[in-house]
C-alpha cells in the first residue's frame, strides 16, 4: 500500500549534540539523515561537525564520539546549506521531533538561515500507537523488538536509518487496522505533536475510499473494533492415572530432561496429596530443580470432577511465567486436557463502557490522548482486555479511574455482551487451574471462583505471610480528606462556575446548599479534633524518625495510641456520621444537577463530573473510617496491629495522618488455609540452617499436620557458581565504603554483560549511582538505579532488553524480580541484608516479639536476613545453563559471629579475597 505516500519524501533526521540546552552553547556534532521514497530508504547522509567546544564525557559515553573525531571536521556553517538542500520539500521525521527540529532550527537561524517549516512528525508517538504492547519506546529498544538492523545505536547516521525503517513498519502496521479503528484514531489524533496526526489521517482517509470489509477475526460493537472472543468452555480435566517412574521417563522423552531430583520431588508431592492425614507440605527446592513443573505435574492428575488447583505467586512476572511457560509445557508433556486462567483484580481489566465514554469527553492531556489511542489499537489485538498486556509502568494516570473495571456484572450496558471482566469470570469458573497472586488470594480467599475443596500451592512461600500482612495495611489521610472537602466547597460555593452561582434561582438546590455547608464545616472541625487527639500521643511513640521530606514518622503499638478512655475513639463515630450526612446531601445536589442537565438548561457536564468525583472520594474515606472503627472496637486487634502517625509538618497537629498495619497474620492465614485442601508451600528458601522452624512460625503452621521436604539440586552447583567474600573492605557505614563499591564497578566489569548490585539503603544507591553514571569505563552499560531510573518494573524490563546493563537496587531486587530472559554474570551483595530497625513496620514487629520474651535477633532478624541473602544469590543461578559469580562486599561476614550463618547458606565454598584479588577474579571472567 505504498501508494498512499507515493508522492511524499520523508527525511528522517537524527542529531548528536554536546548537550540538550541549545541556548546555552550546546551544538550539533553529527547530522544523520535517511531519505524515504515510496516507503523505501533510498539514501543516507552523515556529517561529523566540529562544535568548537569540548564534548562532555557523558555524551562521549553515550555516542562514542569524542573530541578527536570532530576537531578536524568542518563546522556547522559549512554544512548548513547542504542540510537545507537535503531537507527541502520533505516531511521531517525524528524520534522525539521536539528535540531534533528545534535544535536544528536554532543552529540554522544562528547561522543566518530561515527556520525549517516542513511538515514534522514524531516516531515516538506513532510507535506507541502502532505497537501499544511493547515494553519500551527508546529507539535502541524498538530496533531490537521489531528486528530492525541497527549497527551503531546513538550514532546519528545509524539512528536515522533505524528510525526510517521504524517509520515504514509503523505505516504498514497502521494500514492493517480496521477502518473503524482508523477513523476513531484520526478523529483523536489532532492533539499529537506537530503534524504527526497527518500520517494517521492520510492513511484513514485513503483506505476509506477502498471500502474494506471487516476481517473475519474482528467484531464491531458501536464504533469499537474487537477481536472475536472465543468462549469454548466445554472441556475439563479427566481422571488420569498418575504415571510411575518408567512412564514418566516415556512422557518426558524428547520434551523434558529426566532429572532424578525433580522426579523425587514429584513423587514426594504425590504421596502428600494422597495422604488424607496430612494437610500441608513445606517444600524447599533449589533453583533449577523445576519445582513449578513438579507441582503442576503432580496436582494435574488430581484435577477431575471439577476440582481445581489454585496457584498463588507473589508477582505478576511469576504469574506470567506459570501461564506462558510452565502450564504449556505441562500440557505438552502429559497430554492432559486442562484449562488454566489467571485470576486478578477487576481493576486490571478494561471497562469498555468507561473507556468509550472517555473518548467523547473533550480534549485530554497528551499522555491520556496517547493512552486512548494505544488502547484503541490494542483492542484489535487483545482477547482478554487485561491491561497488563500494555506493559505500562504505572496506573496513576487520571484516565485509569474511568477505564478500570469496577467488578460488577455489567448486565444491560452497551458492551455487556463483550465485557472483558464477565468473560474472565466465565473462563475462571470453567478452568481447572487458577493462577493468582498472594495479595489477591489474601483478600478474596472466600470467592466462589476457587470452587469446592480446591487444592492450593503457594509459590515463593517465604514471602506469603509478609504479602498477606501488606495487603491488609491501610491508612486514613486526614489531610487529603480535608482537601477533598475544601475542593467540594469551592465547586459548590466559591468558584466562578460554582453550583450556587449558576443555579441561584433553583429553590431545591439552594435549600440543599444552605443545609450542606455548615455540615461540611462541622466535619472539618471533627477531622481537626481527631488529628489533635492523635498528635497529643506524641510521647507514647516507640519509634520516631524524621524523613528526608520533613515528615515526622511516629510508630505506636495499639495500646499505646488508643487506651480504654481514648478521646479519639469517642469522636470517631461522630466523624463517621457527619461524613455520611455530607456524602448524602452532596448526592442530592448531584441528583438535582442531573435533572438540570436533562432539561438542557445548562451545559454542566464538567461540573457534574467534578462533583461525582468528590462523592467517590468521600465514599472512599467513609469506607476507611468504618475499617478503622472495626479495628479499634476489638481489643485483640489493637494488640495485633501497629499504628503510624505521619505528620507532614512536625509543628502542626493538623498535618497528622494515620496508617495502620497488621503485625501478626496468624488468624488471617488460618482462615485462608481452612478454605483449601492439601496445601503445598514451595520456595527455594524456606529453611534457615537446614530447618523449617522459622517458616512454620511465620506461616502459622504449628497446628497443621505437616510434611517437610528439602529437595536436592539437579546439577552440580560447584560447576556453576563461584562465591567470593572480601575481607578488607572499609567499614560499611563509612563514606569510603560506597566509593569503593563504585570503583569496583568502574574498573572491573568490562567483561560482564548483566550485573546486579544489591544494596539495603536507597540513599546509598543514589551515592553509588552518582559516582558511576558518567564513568567512561562504563560507557557501554545502561546503568539503572532504583528510585532514579523509573519504576522497578521499568528497570527490570530495561535490564533484560539492554545488551549490557547494571542494576543498583535494594528491596525487591533481592528477591522479587526474576530475570529469566537474560543471564546475570555477577551479583554483588553490597551489605548483608538485615532490615533497618528504623522502618516502622520492623520496629513494631520487633517490639511485639520483645514483649513476648522472644530473642528478636535469633528468631526474626537473622532468619529473615539469611532468606533474603539466599534469594539475592538465587538471582544468579536460575537453571543448569547459568554460570556466575556471587560477591559479598560486607566484611562483617568474616568479623561477626553471625557471619558463619550466612556462609553456611551458600551452597559452594566461599573464597576469602582481598580487594586486589577480587579485581583479578572479576577481570578473568
């Protein structure tokens, strides 16, 4: 279909510059351009340009262009007429056109030429729209993901060619879209950068002339085109005989390596499931054992007569791995007729009714517009409506409040027949295997979706108790509620377009407004009184921390914050009642506004939307108020829960907010267990010093009839893992310690590809990141740091995509994120991963244990640290094809008594090395 752009010449431009501030003396050092005619690259240009200034080291690292490369080249004045001629009568294209075009125009005008007025389009926005499910839209990543040959990323000529091929792929992709989708995209596209909409409208207008029929795989509902939904729910697992070892060998042949350690695990699981006297099994199986396949294989032969297997994992990444890798392999090996579905919150599914409504709500901001257009294209591809397919890094955009599915049945709505949440529920009801996450299971364990007497496997079980706890933690942000009420008063009474000013002749509205305002003020007074009562307990805190942002964080045991005669507990019911009155009266005002709208007396759609939003927020705070009241009404709850006051201005009682967190999950865990049968708790790290005592305590399993099993590795770890521990590092609390870590990274990683530096403090991460960011020795690495390089999910995706990358991370990078799609060469444990007692949840949990006379270090701090330490090491060797080095930089492993416990946790002999010796070990690899 190249004929659509047959008359157009595209000039795809990329510039390399000495920096981004053109007005501050930064200049072009390379001009690259690829010319497209008839959607083919016909010519390329590359000019190295002398900027008459030093090229900063960070630019040298990024582009590979140094001062020697340009010092003998002509300057921009020489190339300007050539560039103007090349670009004459072309469509200007760039990957981030709002950088390249203004920069080029600035240089041109500074040298006496007119600024370019070419039509200008942006391939970043177009790529997001055409390929909405890609994890990254950096040019270097797009060329990898779309298999575009791109020899020298960050060189202007190569980048221009890569962008040109990308543009051709985008156009061809857009041309395949159904006409109704193109029409809607075209109507929305006017808000895109510069003339980018021209590409979409040109394609839509040209193809409209052809009157193309809708392809068979699609269906159109209203003006939305969707993939046809396959609702074949008939098949179930049938009763099949569990195979003996010889039969397993035959089943595995040609599909799976027969490993004795894995088969032993399968057989032990089978014995457990068929033992009516046992209801739980603890399984520790080393990485590479194939533990996921093992439990799937074992339980699969029990799934008949509608009985289900529920699998709970801690993360979305592991859910996807089970669904996309492990279950297909299971079905391939066993030939069993089983169906599996993911179970997640309704908010992860697109609400078609809500989404279509947003398209007609006026001009959105740029991110919202792009997201709407991405979703329109994605709807022609998705069969599930699962928003996670979009690979977004956060769900905080305002659009999501309108398009996330609320979880109702959607009977009778415009899109009821094709509603994604309804479809998901129907599939889940018919499935044999359901894969969910720890938090969802903790909050929905009574859901009927699990079926009768279901089996349960809790994967990564060492994290289950903490995930259950965090799923139950909540807060009451009094300051935010105060803000909602102030905004509501502004909408009702004080803004230029307030309800009062627009409807001062409406008797009913005015009656409601006169009644409502004093109640809002009374509610604000009650909020302030609650805040003062909390602030007054300042001296009863068991821990006080001043956060970097100025907030004072005070930790309390329940009995220390709320005693028997607590004034707070007396005021709380009045607060709830007044909040309900304000919400109800505001609802009545909204009802009257709807009537005004229906009578077409006023165009108040935006006002109605704003008031509706404030009511939703009042509903939210009302729910939090009831949760808090339930919590405080039970003395047992008060003993099991901790409370944190977050005081944003330590001098102001009215800046007080309240968080609450569960300290003991035993009751909730036992309630969850009672819903399921033959529960397997599986992890690579469930033991500490080769016993399950800590796991049994954490998981509240002391009253269960347990089977315990520690599996063997399926390969010789000594051939895969090298472990080193440095003996002469500086004190871990000194500034020299961070500098030494940075020097190791700068000087000794040249031969590595993927490196993980595991730390325990976000501030220290910042210090190391700053030290290494522009080091020329690391110019080939993408350096990613937690808290500075985007969300953890984004960091993980960038790490996997990059050819060479370093992550400097803490928290979930020790254990929460797997990197199955790229091997890791080296993991550095910068410090032994003890939790900081400054964290309020840690201090509160430890205080509770102290009150019970428990040795906190031996029974809590050390086992937790060892499990996290083992998990960090486990990032390295995930299977029998992985090899790598585990380096412990914390010298306390040699100097402190507890060091032996960490050394015992490592499955190979740890070599004690000096810094000088470590450098040799790292360089030899």
